[in-house]
C-alpha cells in the first residue's frame, strides 16, 4: 500500500477508483466494511482502492480539550489498512486553515479533481468541510454533477450493538478485552520496546518484559492473558502466551503505569526488541498484596489461568 501526504501527491494515481473517507481510529469492523466496499467498487471500476483520512484527527485541531485518546498510533493504523488490501492511503494534513475549506470545494477539488474517483464510500453519519457543512446528502448531489457514485454504509452492528470508536474506548476503560476483540475483529494490541525496569519479576521467579508502550490508550489497570509477538522480523515470538500486568505495582508503592509481560515458558533476553502485546482477556483487577509471598502465590495462579485460556506456545 502506498501512503501519500496530501491529495496533491496522490494525483499521480490512476483515475477512476474508489475512496473511503473517515478517521479510521482503531480500524474496527465498521471501518473494515468501508474499506471492503471501496475495494469492491474499485475492482468493478478498474481503478485504485483508496482511503482518505485526516491527520491529525480534526478534533485535536478544532477542540483539543475534547479530543479523545487515539486507539492506535498512526503507524499501526496504516499497517492494518495495508493488510486490508488497499492500494493507497492519503493522509490529508488538517490545520485550522484547512478546516475552513467549504465542503463543496473539498468534493470538487479533492475527490473529483485531484483524485478523480468514480466512487465514494462514507459512513451514515459522516460530516466534513467548514462547520461540518458536508454530509452524505451533499455528496450524493455533487456526485451526480461530477460523475462519481456514492455508497453510504449504514451503522455496523456487532452482537446487536453499534461498532464505533467511542464504544471501544469505553470497553477498554472497563478492561473488557474480549468485548474489544469482538469489535476490532482482533485483540487490542500495544507496541513498544522492551526496556529495563526494576527487575522485581526476576527476583520473584517471574521475569517480565517491561514494554515501553508508545500509545495514548491502555486497557484498565489489571492482569490480562495476552499474546506477545515480535516486530523485529524474528520468528521466536508469534503470539506467544503471556500474563501481563497493566498497572503501578501497588505492593511496591509504584506510581507509574507500566506494561509488564511474563511470557510463559520463555526465558530469552528481550531487552531492546520491539514487540506487540495483544490483550485477550482480563483475569483480575490490580491489587495491593500484604507481601512478596502473597504476590508470588497470586502470580502463580494468574499464570495458570492464562495458560489454561491461551494454550501452549504456537
């Protein structure tokens, strides 16, 4: 998948394709349906399949005090979009000046002009342009004039409930890893480098990989069954079962939230390596123990529960 910084750069793409519009934070099942339809239209039309998204998220520019934390960093989102088979993603730079672009100008200059698409795919509640002056109705009207078709995707439901980024954030705040998996179509994962911590896990008999997660959003504090995958091209870690603590280590009076992963039946040194921790299920809330022995006994139970849930290493 090619990535373009702005619609001007994307003008080198062939005409006659299909573009899905949106923010795509999380690349959840609703977003996946937008992409699926864009690809289907592109195949029918014989042109490229595209996503156009705004970077940074418009709320961060227009009302930063109300901007929600991103579910996934940009790099991870782009990787997931590429995995859906798109030909290209356009990252449209969003600034205060850009926010004043009239909706009709965006359609004429960007969609019909620079991108020359013949099909546009949006969600049922998509708005765009200055003061959110654009909506699916305007797109339909202009599409008739400018020669592109419009496909409006209705609200995507999963188990009868709306699939959207707001609900995913709420489930993460509750620690409902399984519920988030249902909406994403995959476990929620955080990525980062394994760094040195306090080495308490090793002294307890449960060495941990302390992952410096470069993310804005973590699941609720607690202990999780998870899978750890290497991002550095090596094959020794592919969904390896782990028990992971997201928290501040209250037994040791910690204050900083960390992601500490004890990989089951794995003893190699991971320092300096980049990994992804994918949360499968929450085992319990984080808690303070009376001492080291009580903590060790609980970690033993946590490891057994994670092992039973996840099975052996792949």
